[in-house]
């Protein structure tokens, strides 16, 4: 996992790290507090009494009180008086920047730095994303030793831009797309060769073609082809047999988990997309397939973007966030008929 590698690199560089996985059921503040508490307590134990570290702990206590955060685990309590008037307004956009700055100052007081790592960042609400962006912006302005690395689906760029217009100047947004043919070939063949096995060239090309270079799928196909092969040479026919196994596994887990989160109308929207092909597709074409206006289909599209099922690669375009999902939809909803032809 990329963020795990980033965390390891940060820790090798003497950063203190906080790893958070965002999801739809929890607010950002609830996710961050246990990790920031741990960091501040670590700074508190690093050496002699330091007033900046103690003040940061008091600000954290104020933050928790202001937002009325409650945790069942008694260990999350802080036996310290709050810093009255600091990060206690109950407004996340006002309070979180003050808290993150305090954490940065505590790190500086211990000659350290902090790396905030946020996975699945696309699940943050716009207010939470806005508060996080403002916090990093404040830390940058104050030269506090705090950095943030987030990972998420392609809609992250749009989400940050809607949350704060200056986000594009504050962050870099490198895109990790599907691997090109030769990179994908090396990703499969290299680990196999280290274990004394070898893929036929045609077998490798079949894996790349079938998976469309998507890294997780490359691993799945290579794993099942390895298990299918009778010896150290993995042939095209082994990959072809492995395809059925890999698709069944994906249908039962990877794809099914995503499908089960959808409402019936959202499933119809995606099935209409699948009918048009792998995409991307114009939003108007999808609406036509559903016999709806673009305006009526808009809330469905927005909801699916929020759930990480689709994204907009360009204005007015819509695409699946993972490849092969269109084929899964055709397998699981085989009786779909375009509403264009319905009376």
C-alpha cells in the first residue's frame, strides 16, 4: 500500500506519523483526535517538562470539549484543564487549524515533525475537507513542521477545489493511473522471477489486456495463474483458466461489496453506464439511456461520486472508478433493457 510506504519513509526521516482512514460514518474530528492525542503524549514523554507540549494537550482538550466529542474508551480522556478560548468554539474550520498548529509547535519543541496520512480521503465531507485544507494552510503559513499526504479516488481533486479554491496551490495531485503495458509486464514478471518462476510473454500480455493494467487486478490474475500452473513456467492457458477464478472472486467480494452499498436507482444509473460500454460517457448519454433529463439524473450522479463509484474525468463526462465494473454489472443485472426503447 502506497501510504504505508510513505509512512515508513517518514518515520525513517524522524517524522512522527498519524495514519487515518476516512469513511462515511465518522467525522474527521472523531478520526483525528485519538491519533493527535497519541502524538502529543509521545512528545510529552520525550524529555523534560515543556510548556508548549503541555499547552498543545490543553488545546486538544478544548477541541474535544468544543465539538462535544465523546469516546467510550476511558483511555481517550485527558487529565488536564482545557486551554480556554483556544480551539473551543465548536466550529471545525476555526478550531482544527488551531489544533494542528499546536501539534506542529509541540513537534518543533521536541525537534521533530508530524506527517498526517489520510487514506480514502474522498469520503471526507466538503466541510471536513475544507477544515483540513485550512489547517495545513495555517501550518504552512506559520512554518510549523506538519505535512499531509492523502490518497483517494480521482474525485479528490474536485472535492478539494470545491472546498477551498487555493487547494490547487497548496497541494500536488499526482495521479496513479493504470500501468502501461511494459510497466504492467514488469510488475507481474519481476516478483515471479524472484521466486524461480516465469510467465510466457503471451501470458503476460493476456493478464495486462484482461486487467487493463489496474494494479490490484494484476496481482489477482498473477496469483491465480501461479496457482493454476503445474510448474515454474506459467503459460497463456493457465492465465485463461485463472481468469474465470479471478472474476468469480472479484464478483463475490471486490465488486459485490461496492454493489451492495447502492440504492436501486443508483444501480440502474450504473447499469445504464455499463450498457454504453466501459466509458467515459457523457452525462447526457447516460440520462438518455435512463429516459431522464440530465437535471433529474444529477442527484444520482452526485451520490455515486460521493460513494466513490464514479468520477468526472472532464466536465460533463462520467467514468467508473475501477475497470471491469461495467462487465460485473452486466453479469449481475443481465436483463437490463435501454429505457430509450421503452414505451
